[in-house]
C-alpha cells in the first residue's frame, strides 16, 4: 500500500471503465487508433445488441442510429424501465419521452430481461465493451432471443482503478462492485480524514459527470479555490461544507455534513439520442430534443472539456 500524508485528503480516483469509455494506460495516439477501429467495427455490423438500458446504453443506441439509421439496434435491460440504474426515481415523463423517441428511431427495447451469457471481450491492449459476434444469437432470461453481429456492454463501471485500490486499506473496497465504501459523509471506510467522491464510491445514486468535474476543479488545489469561489455545488454541497469546516473552523465548531442523494424533484439528467434527439429532466421539468441537443447532444460536452485544457473546441454542426 502507498502512504498518504496530510490532515485531510480527497480521493478522486474514478472507476475502471471499459473501452471506449476509458482506456487506462494506453497512449493517446493508440487510443485514437482504437476509436477509429471501433467506428469501423460498428459500421461493419448489420445488427447491434446493447446490454444495459442506463444512460450510456441509451445514448449509444441513439448515436448509432444517428450515424447508421438502417442498422438493427436492440437494447436489453434487466430493469423494468430504461434509466432504471438511477437510484433516485427519475421523472416518468423523461423515460416515456426517451422510449417514444427510441421507438421512432426503430430501436427495439427489451425490458426485464438479461442475457444468459455475455460474450467475453476480445484480446487486445484494452478491455473493451465492444464485442464482435458475427451471426450470433443470444438467449434471454425471458425466453426471447436476439441476433447480433456486435454486442456493446453498457452495464456501468466495475471496479476502482488499480492505482486507486493501492491507496486503500483492506476492506475499504466493496467486493461485489469494486467500489469504495463510504458513509453518508463520504469518509472512506476504515480511514480517518480521507474522503472519496464521484463514480468510485458505492453511494447509491445516479452519478453525474458535470457536477463531479466542477467539484474536482474546486479541489485542485481545493483549499485555495474554495476560499476564492465560495460557491456551493448542486450535488456535493455537504462535502464542500465539511471540508471548509474542517480546514478553517476551530475544533469546537467543526462539523461533518451528511449527504442525501437527490430525489425525483431535484435530480437532473440529460440523455441525448444522437446530436438532434433526446430528452432531459431537471426535477419536475422535462426538456425536449432541441434543448437537450444544445445542452449536450451536439458536442457531448467535449467543448467544455477542451476549453478546460486550453484547447480549441471543434466546430459543431448547426
């Protein structure tokens, strides 16, 4: 185990995502070549099966149909409705809108079913979610079957990155999910003064990228930027308040703030289906394709990420 020093530490380790969502340890140029190969693989497949009906699986279906309208695309989801990986009950009108748009795109959606066996990833430089299965037929738990030339596994992250696990004591990682055990204050199980946030934790909630990115920006270095900005986060106000209290308040006034995941009246989710379709929910308000496209669909937040790194964002289609 590596040694951590300091009175307060925050861990922003991230989970281990399969390619193309992640490619740990692979040089950037290699990653770009792998993405080009993945595009060719998708283009060569006549039928595609997406395992998982969470945001990643649903958005992948929309992206594929936007680029390849004639391909047969099927989503198989173990939940009884799409986006059911969300612990907070999302606005039902969001789910209904997504279902109607997927139907209009010609995407087949199978709910309440699992694959009897998920094909293993092919050998290569990265563990990939893209698994060619030319001419294969897959049995489902509901008695149906699906034929597909390509399987895309979108069942979410499976484990903390190895580099992160080395920092943690035995028992701090959940053996069934590979995620870091934290309590309602984000304190890591078995560690004093060490907090973990984001996708790497076992907090039961829908993990959102934008609030996490903003939170990381506050914590780098957090002690200076918190003082300068003084703003609370929509998703992590309790941890921000805890860190400020522990860093600046006298001992007798220090306080840990408990976190409660958002419910349907406050949860927000943007689900594009390609660059021009999709739906979003901001609490009880549901936004349609146009606003979803402007907020996320056209560029999938790449412009924001490139600006943060001092790069010129690519031009977007109008």
